[in-house]
C-alpha cells in the first residue's frame, strides 16, 4: 500500500514497534514459566495494542493526504470555473454592445425609414439582445461575489425611494399579466447602503414575483423598522415552492426542478445575487413558501454607521426557510 511520505512521529512509532517485536522474540525463546508469567502476557497485549495504534496512524495519514489532494484539486477547478465564467461573459458582452447600438439606430430611422412590420421585428431582436445582456451581467455579478470583487458605493439613502422606483419600473411587466402591485411603506430611517445594488435586489425579487405569479395575481411589498433593522418583504400569489426546494434557490443556476417551473426563462441567478448583495450589506435574506400558495421573500438590513467589510461569497451557506433571520 502506498501511504506516501511518513511524518517523524510515525517513523519513531515504527522503530518502537520493531524493538517491541524483537523483545517479543526474545521472550518467546524463554521457558514455559516465563511465557506463562502475567507480565509476559501484558507485554504481548501491549505490542498488539501498539501495532493497532501505528496502523491507525498510518491509515489516518494516508486519508489526510488524499483529502488534501482532493481539496487542492477542487480549489483549482473552482478557480478555473470562475475564470471561465468571467472570460466567457466578457467575450459574449463585447459584440452585444454594438449590436444593441445598431438596432437602436435602425429604430430611430438613422439608416432610413422603416415600416411597422420591420420596426416590430427589430424591437423583438433588441428585447432579446437586452435580455442576453442582463444574463451576462448576472453571470459577471456571480463571479464578482465569489471572488469578493463586487464594488459597493455606500451613501446615505432613502430606501423607500429605492423601493418605489423598483415598483414603478416593474409595473409595465406586471400589467402584461394583469398583476397588481401594492406597496405598503413604513417609516424608515436613512440607510447607509449602495442604492444601485439594493435596486438590483428589489428588481430581482419583483421580477421573480411577476414571473411566477398567475395572471390577475397580487404582489404586496412592505417595509418597516424592526429592532433597529429595516425589514423588506415581497409577497406574491404565485406557484410557490416546497420547503425542501428553498435552500437551492439561493444558489446560482438553480430553480425548483419541476416541469412547471422549468418552463420559465432565466438562469436562476436572481436570488443568489440578491443574497450576496444583502449579506455584503451586513443583512440576511430568506424565503417562506409552500407549493401552490405563493411565496414571501424577505430581507433585513442593519442600520450601519460605517460600510461593512467586503465579503467573499461561496453560496454554500444554507438560507433560513422561515422566520426572521
């Protein structure tokens, strides 16, 4: 068996074992009165016991080295994955920008007038190009969170304005499905936060609520101060998920794996990115849901005096599935 290089302690143990076996051979050559002596029996038991200890240490040494090799290989694979995501995303984004610019120029009749059929076709292409651009940006955000390189620009903000702006921006999408959005604001103190990143969180939560709600549904957004923290909740009347499926929804590229939800577009990045942003603000995020009865996604943000340290995010922490985090 190949056990790899041995530590000095194990080498000493082996030498002691050899000496013990030598003593055992000497004692075995003695007469029966010595062999039957209790001390001789005790010596034999000690040799067997020591042999078990040495073998156990050898086996643990082998297992430890194998585990360290596997950990090193996994770390290398993880780094290669991050590099692949970053490089691929940048390469995909490079042609998207000129494509969008030229489509917008076409719609503005920069190259000459278009008829209505042509404009509708170009508008459809532009919508898909913008959708692809958002997906690429989400992949980049996941890479930034895992690498601990996402930028946060903290300033004192009115979170109610940020929430209201997100609600207004999502209204056209909600109206397409005849979904009503109600905002129930509370009195909130000024908050030290990155308004762009918190808008991103709200947009992700509201987009998911609209996406997974039935036509004619209702979405309620609430915000209030609770124990020196700001609590925000987005409640929908959509398809919901089972409690067992909730933890994986906060990991990248995950959706509830059923035929019902897989027909909805998206990479399953919104909740993972929101989790990373909220926790980098020193807060927490969780979901409460049951299949068929909608979902409530809530997050808490502490009232900070100084920005928290940037956190490298692994996405392996399991979020809470109920109650206040």
